[in-house]
C-alpha cells in the first residue's frame, strides 16, 4: 500500500513504525512544532521526530482547509490515509482523496467513548474493558463504520498511562493487519451505547475526599500521569498518581496511617505520588520527606 500517515503524539508513533515497516509511506502529516522547554524553542511532535528518523517526508500545515492543501494531499496518489490522534479536522476533499479513504485508529470500542479523551474516560468510568477500533472516517465525530477492533481488559490498578501504552501497540498491530487485507467490509456503529469522551478539564483534577473511595481511586488512575489528580498537603500541591481501594473508615480526608486516606465512603491507599518539581515516588519514599497532617482538606 501507498500510505499517508497523519498523527502527532506519542500514541501515534508505534502505528507509524508498523506501517513504515511494511508499506510505502508517501508522506507524514503532523501538527506544527510547538514552543517547549525553558528556551521555548520550537519542538517537533513525537510523530514528526519519528518520521524524520525513518527518513520520511514530513508536512506540518497549520490547517487543511485551503484548496492548495487539498491538491497537495491528492497529488500524493495514496491508496489510503491512516489517522491517529492527528489533531486537525479533515475536510471532505481530504477524506475522499485516497483510494480506500481515511482510516482512523481510535482508542476505544466504538460507539463507546467517541471524542477526545477515550482512555481517560474509560478508566474514570470504571469500564471493565476497552480496546482499539479501526474506523472508516467520515464527516461526523468518530461516527464512521468499523473495519476491525481488538479488546483488552482494564486492570483494577491500571492507570491511563499504562493503558495508553498497551493500546498504542494494539493499534499498531491492528492497522498493520487491516492494511494487509484491504478492501474490508466496514460495519456501521450501533445507535445504542454512544458516549462522548470530553476533553479533560484541569478543574476535574482536584480530589474531593467526600466522594466514595471507588470514584476517587478511578479519578487518580484515570488522570495519571497527566494532568494528575492532586490534593493540598501542608499548603503544597501533590499529585496522586496511583491508588487502590483500602480498608478503613473515618472522616473524609482523615489520614488513617501511612498514605491511606478516608473518603466519603471507604478509604484509598495512595501507592505513588509526586511533589512539585520532583520525580514520581512510591508512597513509602515520599513519606520520608513529607509529613501528612491528621486530615487532608
């Protein structure tokens, strides 16, 4: 296959490498470099950097609405485009240009969790399983028919970061399989069971100890590693990165021993946390330098 690849973050890189290993990549599209680091110098996206390392042509248009961009895309003569967390809306001329259209690797079992943050939302909602779907793209938001999917359980203590890495590899394997079998019949998504994974708002990250322990544990795991659920300890904002349900009861926020905290219902044990400006640490290590008050606010 002659493939156009369109992606930006780390999640997209395994799929790019898998496709480049077995197909001709006509060009790679990615978001333009963004200012980053202390010097605020433009930094290429993870996909951009990976594509250059593979010796592939990289294009970074700020938008795809212009006719010139449509013509340049069509001129590549691709059999198919593969889109993985690219970050720009694809106009209809782009969707229509490749022979087999544009295929999207989406990190959920559609129609569950259409939208921007499917991995976070699956963990935060307490879903028992998730997966990846290869979808034929159309104008609607993640509404296209599905060509293939792969499933995986969500572990009781898994974080969004853990699941992110596994799904990225699953998506890479699945798209390699799909490209080798095109054309495939695409199955329309069922109308029942549609849910939307809204973009994560940082306002969701503060822990409210009056909530049940199960909800708080899912919040901590679902927002780890980014943006990170947090609470204040002695006036310092501390990110809570891993947690599990624990035995014990008390007033919401009461410290029951170690890093076990009472919630509105039940308690949680914080397994990993991160102080401002420091690396993530296990609970035992972080408590050597951090004294918890009797109760967290």
